[in-house]
C-alpha cells in the first residue's frame, strides 16, 4: 500500500498545484459525478484544476461542474472516425499534447481504459499519475490487448485507487503495493417524505448487461400479480433499451414498466421512488445505492462484486440477495412490497450510510493521497 501524508499537512500541499482530471466524457455516470465532486473540492483547497475529456465540446454536461474549472474536450470518439490511425492512438497523442502544454503537477485518471491511455500518454514524463479503478476490471468486456497493456501500464502509476478492499484482487500483483482504498462519498440527496402512498420500484443505471435490468424485469414479472398497485421505473439510457422493452412486453408487464430516460438532474428520480433496487451483475462502488439509502429509501441490492456489502447490513438497513439470481430478487421484492412495516424500518436505518461515507471524510483521504504522491 502506498504511503499517505499526514492529514493536517495535506490540504496545504495542494495549494496552487496544477491538477488534471482525465475522464471519458462529461455526461451522466458515476465516474463523472465523482470527478465533478473531486474537482470542486480541489478548487476549495486552492488547487488549479483542468478537466480533460474525450467527448465533443457541444455534447451536454450532466453533472454540476464548477465554472472555475478549465475544460479541454478533445472530441475524439472511442470508435470510428476517419483516417488510418486507430482512435485509441489518436486519443493518446491528443492527450499527450495537452499534458505537455499544461505541465500539470499531478494527473488523476478515472476508468480502466482512460487509465491505460493516460499512463501511455505520459511515457517519458515525470508527472505522477493517480489511476482510479471505478468498476470491476475482471467483468468488463475488453480486448485481450487492453488487459496486456494494462498490466504493464499500472507499473508506472504513482498510485492506484480502488473503491473497496476486495477489488484490490483485480489489480496486477506487481502493482498492488501502490494501491490505496478510497470509497466513494455518499453525496447529499433529497430526503424522501413519508412513502406509504408511493408504489414505484426504481432502478437506475446505463441500460446494458452490467446493470442487470433483465433480472429486475423478470423478478418484477414474477411478483407483479400479487402486488397490483406497484409499477417499475427504469431510469437511464443505453444500448439494451429495445431488448428490455421487448422483455417486459413478452412477460405481460409492459404497461407497468416505464423507461424514464435520464432524470433532469442527478438524483432526480428519488422523489418518485417507493423502493430502490440495484440489480447489477457487477459494480465498482454503486453511487446510486448510497444515494437511495441516504435519502431514506428502502433498498434491495444484489450481493455483487463490488460495493453493496460495504453499504448494506443485510436485514438491518437494506436487503442483499444472491447475485444474478432473479428468483432470489423476486423473493426479496415480494417480501418488501408486501410488508409496509419492513419498508419503514429499512428506510429509517438506511440514512446512516451517509455518515459512514461522508464527503468530508472521503475528501480528507484524497488530500492525503495527493499530498503523499506530490511529496
């Protein structure tokens, strides 16, 4: 594990430092939300922060990034484009130019492929890179070449941030001495009022296999007949929307499943929720689960790698079910939808997660890491 600087000196070491944060895009997503929060905190302690993203300057910005930030949006898509040079090489070359011009004191990169590209872009430079894993690298679909390069690239990282201790096993063994575990903060959410009249089950995330919305639809279909007043809202966008709609129709529940798209603001789905379900096959650290609990929603989550077990004490402040098991998810839904007293009990205890993962505490851990790297 990499060394951390003393807490009381950390913030002072960041004053007037130039820090680059490299992310894929500025749209909706957990990594983007954490990037916005981290950038705002770094500004508050006197650092100068530049966000470098690969999306186009005209693409919408979903999260609340400070107007005091400098933005560089490279406009290079991950796939396609003209020319014989592969997009990944054009991305690396463009990023290298930006870094060479900006000469930051420190670079923070988020997500596996972005980490690889940033570490490749800084070859021959002495600028320290803090690479942040935000998902489960073992489960993410990737060409074998990415994984081979990742192993070598991580040897160059000044530090590697994982969100849970269990996820350290995903890091190549020869790089684990540079791992620091920093969970995501549970960011403030709108508290929900009395939910007795609210009969909406909510799922939130990108519409793709990782998030397991097919499992959630199957589970809801299995119990919907016993709970006629309940409906299912799925918030998010992604490539599996048509298949998920077809699944709901085939199971005879299309009129009780709504695909809501992106909420108008982060956490905008909370006010319309009665129960929150995380049905993911795998995660890095599920921000939306923490937000739902902090807001006082009763929650069910799959016991997937990684994160839900760190947030939920099963049966106390939420329910954990076997991963990738729609029958187990259906049983938990049946239990929770049919028991108002259980919903109230879980909702009462769920907000304590906010203190365990308070932004002020998590921010201090980031400060210590950055100060130690700069030292």
